């Protein structure tokens, strides 16, 4: 008699996640990350891509899947949403919208919702850690790994059996897609990536609840996800360190509204700005890791979006202004920093190249007009788990985004979201005051 076939990777992943305990601190952390995601979504409504998404959503009845797509897209627009370094996934813009759309319709309690968020983060981040570094050169990990997170979160809320959860994850994986080609023109595809990833996982879980089967070996199969999209997969990382903190608690929060690859450079640049004062800067040098160059090498960005993906521009802005905010990327900000950005050299080098993706670091050197040099470097940028935003800073960031969104009473919404950690119900999303 043949021995039973070993469980698939998705079955083992689902079992690992289901067995993990949740503490009061975990619920509080999940509430803060939910606040960050929802504040981003509300602020995203005030942008040109956001208005297109809202117009699209208003054209037909807002089904649960369409709501997840809408919220996911809106959350990712301003480039201030969270980022999990080891997986290079933005989990909040995928997991929170899918869970929110489902939980609001089902009247789910706050803690059950937050538990689903924690588990959804865990799923997409663990898949992201297993795809290997080459995947990211072509595929956008948030788009490809995100559906596993939204499927798990939605499946958790639906109370799927272990077998049905495997079906959901299988059909989430077969929907995975999202390519970096949009960077060449600054197209709006990245927002669609987040929205589709949220919608795809929700669809997969909802179908699984009805008995719709999915491939159990979607990850490791001969025609599965790893074989199709990963030149150097690391499947052993999927189930590694089961006793580690929840991946949500290892996720970075962005303090600045631009690509996360620019943040170590910004953080070091802000330190230099305080030292330089009013002295002139002749040139800037940035040494970082290769993935940052692959995504953010733009010495002369021609749009707001390109500037958010420019190491040269963000270094110049941080050093010149001593701050980086939404205005750093508007036409006036781009014009003001264009000259110094053109005199900024970037390169990949030690020790940062070897530490990525576990650590995203950079060294920034400013050569002053008198020929002297000042340098600063970061192993971990502000907002990383090693140097996190505390709760006061998270509240302040949410308030900034909600003010940008035109929300009349941001404090009430902030408190209502955080109260979910004590099992308060999910609040309604507020409308802009004008």
C-alpha cells in the first residue's frame, strides 16, 4: 500500500497560519496597519487616478469584488502604503481592502476582522519571501503574491475548512499577474495591480466557499507558480521560522510619499540636510542595492510619478529642503531639484547589495562647494521595524492623509478604527467634506 502523498505547500502554509496565536498587541498592531491602509485609500480619492477609479466604480452597482478592487487601487496610489521588505510586497493595499469589503457586508466584529488581516499579511508575505530575487525584476510582487493574502483573509472571514482554504489559495495563485513594464511610461497599472490582487483573492475564497476547486500544488507544481514565474525560487522560506512574530509586525510603514526603495536614501539625506544648512552642494553620491537602481534610476523625472521613483530626485529634495512631502514631487518641486538631481550619481555596492532584501540600506555622500564631504548611511530607514513609527506617529500620519482626503472629522474615524482592537464594529468609510 502506497504511503499517503505529502501535503501540498499551500496546505502546509494554511495550517501554519491557522495555528498561530494572536495577542492583544497583535490586534493593536493590525488595527494601526488597517488605519494606515484606509487613510491611504481615502486620500487616494483626491488624485487623478483615484478619480478615474471612482468614476469606473460609479458606472455600475458596487459589488463586493468591485469594492475590493476600488479600495485596493486607491490605497496604492499615493505611494505611502506599507511595505514588507523580505517579500517586497505591499500587503496592506491588497489584504485590507479584500477583508474590509467582505467584513462590512457580513457584519464581522473588529477582532475577527483584524485576525483575518494578520493571517492575510502572513500568507502573501511568506509567498513573497519564497519567490526568490529574480521574480521581482519582471513581476510586481504585490500583484503576484498579493492574491494569496487576500484569499486567506477572505477565506478566514468565510470560515473555510482546511480543504476549501487550499482551493482558495490555488485559485488565487492561478490569477497572479502584474508586470513592471508600466514604469517605462509611468502608466497607472501599479494601482490596478493592487486592486486586482485584492479582488482575485476575494473571488477565489468566495468560490471556494461554494465548493469551487483549485489546484493544491499551485506553488510547487510542474506548471505552477514557482515554475512559471520564478527563476530562483526559495520554497523553503515559505514555512521557515514558524515561531517568528507575525509578518505584519515585520512590515515597514512609509513616512514619505514615494517608492520604498528611496527611503533609506531620504533618511540619510535628511540627516545631511541638518548638517549642511545653507552651504552649497556640488554633487551627491548614493550607494545602495541593485533592486533600488532597477526601479528608481531616473535622473530627470518628467512627472510626479516618475519623481516618486527617482533616487536622484528624492536625494536632492531631502538634502535641499530638509523634508520630503507631497509638494516635493509637484511641477515646482521637480523644477527646483532638477539641477542637483542631475548631479547625483547612484550605484549598487557593499554592504547594502548583500543585505537586501532583509535590509534596505543606503549611504549618501554630499560634496559641498568648498570640496569637503559629508556622509550618512542607513541600514534600516525610519519606518522599518528596527526604527518604527510609534503609535503617535502613526496617528499623525493618518491625520495628514485624512486631511488631504478632505475628511471633516478625522479624529473620530481614527479612534473608531483603532477601537476594533477591542472588538468594536467596523466603522463606515467617511466621505470628503466637499
